[in-house]
C-alpha cells in the first residue's frame, strides 16, 4: 500500500502538477476562436526562396489549437531536394487523408502559433539523408484514412517520431510535449534505434521510458514526458517543454 501511495505521489508531483500549471498559463494566452479564424500563413523562419542546389531537411513544431495546445505540439517535416526551388512539407492530420503533402506553407503557423525548428540538416548531409526520410514516410503504417487518434496516438507526432527513429543520423527527437511521439502498437513495445544509441520502452503509449544519446533520460506517463537532456543540459517538463539549464 505504501508503494502505491508513493507512486501516486510521484505521478502527482512529477507529471500532474506541471501539466496543470502549464494549462493555467495557456488559458491566459490569446487564441483564435476556431480554425477558420486562425492564422496559417508563413512564419518566415525558413528562407522564402531556398538555394536551388542545396538540400535541406527541417523538423518543425508549433503549439496546436484550442485547449490541446496546453499539452501538445503539432510537428511536421520539410524537405528541400537538390535542384528544386521549393519545399515539400509532410503532415499527418486527423481530417481527410492523414498524410498531407504541401497543404500548408512549409513554415506556416499552426492555429496562429509560430513554429520552431526542432532539428535540421543541410548540404551534402541532407542530400544523403533525404532518401531515408522519403522511405520512412512511405513505410509509415498509419498513413491511411482513419489511421488517426488524438491520444495516445497514432497522431501527427507519432508520424514524425517514426521518421526520426528511422533516420537516426538526423540526431533528433521531438520535444517532450509532442504528445503521441512515444506511441507504439500493442500492449508492450521495445524499440532499439538502428544505431543502438537510444532505447524506447512503452506500455501502449501510456507508461514507459526512454534513454540514450538523443533521448537523455525520460519517463513517460499518459503522454506526458519528464526527464533530463544530458547532451544539451536541459530539464524536460511535462506539457511545458524543454528548459535549457545554460
């Protein structure tokens, strides 16, 4: 009984209270009344006219709309292929055909929320990795109509997380408040990165942990993530995101 109480107290202190505090902060921010009133225009964080010869890969994320934005980001992929003068953007969404291609501006706002660049690669390294990214997008198993569930997944972040896990040389994981990134099918799943530098264990996306060079140390509960980034010292706060230590 004492063990159960201690576990419940740990969940309350580590996960629930930070999430509630973030929800309180989010409720004080201004938000559009609906998706029709939201700003979806380019945020300007990517070059408007990319260099024709240079390759690039970007992972972008922005707070999502409504009350969900208190707890989660929406993430997407942007690819700029050598010889092209435009970007290719890939999202998974919950309406219509889930994998969307160029439906929005490459660096567009999401429900009026400006995105951030989570990870990027440019030049020869990006050119080398683009085929791997393309293959990972093609291989994503939840890419059909109806293959979307807001929580615990598979959702937009489950899609991008799949691509990142399949392309470990990008050296990136999604932020801790990208709810759904830790989803895995079945009751119990263990995922060892292809380069053996990260391990991810989950009970249906509800409870789990991750550890490794990219993940640092993470504990997962009901889609919330708490942990430490060891490579780039930071604290991962449930619902809020990452706070750099210095």
